C-alpha cells in the first residue's frame, strides 16, 4: 500500500520535471512513510533516484535500487515516476519502488495488494520467470510481461498502478475492479500526469484548485461525489473502477477500456443450489477471501463496529489465526447510536485486544481541517470523522493493516431500499400476496414497513425535498444542472446493488476508506469490495435470496451463524460508524452560519440562511455541506 505519481511530457517545454515529481510525492507522503523513490527517463536511459531526505540504500546489486539523489538528475527528460512506500509485504529493500524488469526496459509504480500473488508467482516460475524479491509488485510486473494487458484479469485484490514499457513506447495504467484504490490523472496538451490523490496536482502546481461546477452542483444538490470521470477539481479526471488506460508515447493519445463491469457478471449459474449448498459455498468463499487478506509481513487488525459485517470479519480472522486480534471501535456513550455493547460482545468472544475511541464535537472542530484535507474533496457528514479516528487509533497501536467490512451491504443487501427492490420484483412478476407477506414480515428490520413502502413509492415519483433548496441556493445555480431524485428503485435486487456499487454509495465510501486509512499510514483491506471470487459468486443467483423473512444480509448471517455471538446474529438494526450529527449541528449552528456567509459563495442566498429550521435534518445537512465547502475553499485556495 503506497502513494504513486507520474508525469509524462508530450512536448519539449521549460518544465522542471524533477522538482514537480518530488513535490507530488511530498504531498502524499502520508501514504508511504517507509520509503521514497523516483525514476527519470529520457530517450536513451531510465535512471532510478532517491530524494535528499532518503538514506542511502544497501542493496546496490539490484538494478532498481537508486544510487543517486534526484537533485543530480538530468534535466533533458520526458518521464518521471514517483513512489511513497508503506511496507507491508517484503519489508526489505528488495520491495523498493519504482521497480523494473531484469533488462531495465519496463518499470512500475504500484499501489495496492495483489493477495493471490503467491499463486500467480508459482505459475510464472513454471513459465520461466525469475524473481529477486518477495513482493507482489514484482509479480505484477512479471505478469504484465507474460500476459500483457490481460494480466489484470488474474489479479485478486486492490490496485492502482502505472507501467512504463520503453520497448513498446507506452504507459499502461490500471485500477481494481470496484475502485478500492484511487487513480486520478490530468491529460492536457503539455503533459499526462497521474497520482493517488488530487492534492499532489495542486501542491506541485500542475493545476489551480478551481472547482468543477457540475461536480459542485452534484455535491450540494444531488449528494453525489466522484460519480463521473470529471473530478471536483477542474481539469482532473478519474480512471474509473475496472478500467485500463494506455498512453501511446508516439501518438500522445490515451485509450481507456473496461476490463471488468459487474453488470456483465450477473447470472443465475448458482440459482439451482439449495439454500444450504449456497450458504456453504458463500461461507467457503468468504473464509478464503479473509485468509488471502491476512497475507502480510506486519500484524493485522480489524475495525469492529459491532454490526454483522465487522463482526463476521473479526470472528473469522480469530478462527483462522487463533491469535488475539487487535480490534478498533468508535463509541458514543449515552447515545442511541452507541454500539459499544455489541462490539464488546464480539471482542469478549474472541479474546481480542480491544481499543476504543469516542469522537467528540470539540475534537471534530479541532481536526476538521485535517479531515477535509485528507479527503481531497468535501465530505457529506461527520461519520467520516468517526472512521478517521478509528484509523488513527490503529496507528497509535502500531497496526499498519486493518480489515474492514466496506462493501458487505452492497453484496448481501443490507440497506432498507434493497427490500424495496425485492418487493418491486415480486409485484412486477404478479406475486402480490408473496410481496405483501414479505413487506409485513420486515417489521423486525423496518418499523412500519408497509408505510415505508408506500412513502418511498411516492418519493420515487415526486422529489418532495427539492423545494427546500430554494431557501439556500439562487435560481441560476439550481437550474444550471439537473436536480436528481435520490429515490431510485429497481425491480431487481442485484441491479439495485450494482447501482449502489458504481453510482451512489460504495464508490464514495471506498474513497473515504482509502483516505482515512492512508492519512494515518494504515492500509485498509476490504474483502467484500475486492475479492473477485466472492463478488462474482454473490451475483450468480437471484438477489431476492439475500433477504429472507424480513431479515437483511440473510446469507451472510447464516454463513457465519455458528461463529457469532447470538445477540449479533439476531441484530436487525443498522448503524455503522455513525455520529450524533444532528446534535452536533444544532450546537454548531452559529459558527456554521458565520463561516458560510464569510465564504461569500455567489450561489448562496446568504440573507435566507438564518431562516433555516434548526430541527430540520435535511436543512442541517445542507448547512453542514456548505460549512465543509467553506473550509475546503480555504485549504485548497
């Protein structure tokens, strides 16, 4: 797990390539405090360098180990790669990056973990490849040499990388299937540049921090962030999940192609299995996914909220390792959202080393700038702060790797609107009595489920909250882009889940997961979001089976039933890393209004802000987003 950066000049220009690449890696140094490396290339030679802050390396026998400071690098160059290393697998110098092939013609800067690298390495050894390190990075490089662009189809894990192939005169970049690891880029007439985080472009001066107006509208009005390739920063694009990018150094053209789209993998191949057979298959796949993600040369912990997802991970890790597990929990004493009791129940069962943190309003105010800066783009609510503090807690306890349950809701159907998709499906097929019985049986999970269903059907046709935007925003801003109704419901559970994965929830959650963890130099592994075997399995049968007798994530519950404390197995509510946001917003109101007005946003009706309703949660969320935007503006301007 690391930070990557690169610049490829398209034309000869007065451009300080060496200085820019150092500034880029400096901006993302939190992603990799354990090492730093560069390559600079001209038409004749590719040379590895270290920075002036890096101590000299001992393994001078390896061709990718730098022997010279980048301050002494040639200036007649067109390509620079940078890397910041967080040492997880192969802690020695042999894991240094950027790394190259034996003939020094192909180089890679890589961020992520390929969990099945041992199995791939065995195949490559049989094909005649040799290795000098124990790292997964070298396996990625060899896999590219053997299979070309198709190598990514063999990977199980999370990744964002760029390979410079000097023989083919291309740069080949790739991002993992669901977007666990980030990859942003700038493509203009002068250069192509990429990085793990947008701040690398800003701090190196490659772009000015101008807000993309469509992205701004999506954030404030539609509650969407990074759901399109055009970024929040104008001029920055995002390589989307499941995509490869190839830059031809001769023509200076980019080609992007999709190598994986989950929609193409929805099928009924396992729909004929009995319920027991299906649960057994899921149990085996889940356990295998966790086993792979325990591959590490440093100790592994886990985030534990006390819900089904994190509890399933904790008990499974404990069963596999048979060692006391580091668990990290966010708590809110004397609050209805507090899950401490449930987390304690799991920790006690597995004899965990359990550590807790209680985020506070005072702490939030002290750290909000660091939180926003860590994320690059604004946040929606204070739940990101709880996640941020949990990752900080892991770092304080010297844990560099945690497993987290992000993605379980989107695989196994964990949200209330997934019930709607199932009910819609039943009604669309004429199964009216079955659908009605399913609604009525869901009261253990959803209070007044019939009322909920009718209200959501009305909301799907009429966005009743849209008129509340008039209080905050001027008419020109509101009309500048489409106002999207957030109540979008499909007639298929699996299609609803795919929409959540790509267009609404998971992609944004994974962004927060990456930034919160990496800000504290902690690698977060998400088996529910990047294990290809588990993901494909969960979309190989009718999605209606994921909800049964009014219980969400039914198949996951059953798969780990015998491992969980009974009170966790029978939990039907859902909280996650929540915070007492509404309570905090009411206390913060005077400060929010003052800072929003001081920001002088031209699209805001400042004189109307005071008329907002203190007890209206929708309006409070809008105020919070405007407050965050005002802080973001100060941080990045």
